[in-house]
């Protein structure tokens, strides 16, 4: 099993097999530009891959599973590198509204100060 990584910094294509990634405690480094994936990020990624492989192994007696994943074609809930639902975006908009309300209060206080 191989994993292909495409460096977003220099556009270099990197290919690693599962064993290399699973045993690598230093993270990954693009040989062309030096961009890095930390050891912690690689460990988290391989943990998720391990969980997926365990699920596939459990299905093996009934179904053989094969798939390709392209990071640019992820389902919407995984876009922009986020996990879960898109409620975070709505929360950001609410935060902006709260700031605007606070600014309105400050403006009212400034107007009241002008009256004195």
C-alpha cells in the first residue's frame, strides 16, 4: 500500500509505502523544498489510517474494499482541512455580530460623553 503526497509548496510528488510511514518517528520532509509534516501530525494521520484499515479488515470476509482518496475531492464536511460539520462558520459570523453590537455600545457611550 502506497501513499502519494503532493507538496503544496513546491508541487513535488512524494510517495511512501505504509511501512515507511508507520515506522517513521521523525515526520515527513519534502526533499525538494524542505516543507515538513511533524512527527505528531504523521502519528495522528497514521492512527486514523490504522482505524480505517481495521474496519476494512473486519469487512474482508464479506466484501473486498478498494478506494482512492483525492484531498481536493473530499466531502463538504471535510473541506478546508476542518473536521465535522460547518457550524463553526456560523459561529464566526455570530462572533462578528457580537463585536458589531459592542461597537454600537461604544459609539453610544461616546455620544453620551459628548453631551456632558
